[in-house]
C-alpha cells in the first residue's frame, strides 16, 4: 500500500472510490434511489475541483498495482470559525480494503497535514448510522454536537466529532 498526496489526474480514481464506497457504506442509511443516481462523471468533476482548490488537501491510498483504493481529504470548512482548527472532510475506502490499516494510514497523513498547518482542533462529520464513527472514536474523537439533516427525503442524525489535541492522535500511529 502506498499513500501519497493526490494530483489532478487522480480525480477519476477518487471518484470511483467515492461512488462505490457510498454504495456500500450508506446502503440502508441513505435512500437507494439517491445512491443509484451517483455518477462517476459528476464525482470526477467534483474531485477535479477539490484537487484544484487552494486550502484543500487530498491524499490517496494505492494498492500494489497502483490503483486508488481509498482517499482522505481535509480543509478548513467555510463554516468553521474556530481558530487553529480544521476539518476532516472525507475518508473513504473500497469495502474490500477496509480493516487492513489503510484508513489508519490515511488518517495519519491527514493529521500530519493538520500539524503542518498549525491546527490543533479537528472536526469530522459522520452520519449516526455510519459505523466509521467507531473508527473516529477509537482514535480519540469525542462527540461535539448532533444536528438533523435531510438527504433524499430521509431525515438523518449528523454527528460532529472533535479531536481537541492532534498530538494525542499522532502518538497512536
């Protein structure tokens, strides 16, 4: 496994992981119609933008064949007005690579980026029914707040977790 900073040419591979992992991660959480409507082409456009936007940091995980099997993204959301803080905006892996340390490697890379940026408080949003929340909890994230959101007509609980000291996370790697 190789983890590296994403380049614009990675957008198509990131989009594939994004769409495929949403299909497995959010099955029975987000309405099927929404998930079936996800498009590789539209997600590729989104990741072209994300990979080009200043202040966005995107990392990819590749398998031994050089195929993108996961990614993580971080930035400071426009809605985040807390000094010296940032946001883990995405971390997704293909289902068959979960539980193999890939997510841990991506999380480490993101937290090293946050350290370089001088951020100490980190936030991540996760749907309550998404089991990934236990991954964040394992690495020390604590529930900060909960809010209701609607996706494709389904009302869902969005949990906002916080790490309030990135050094405590980095020592776990």
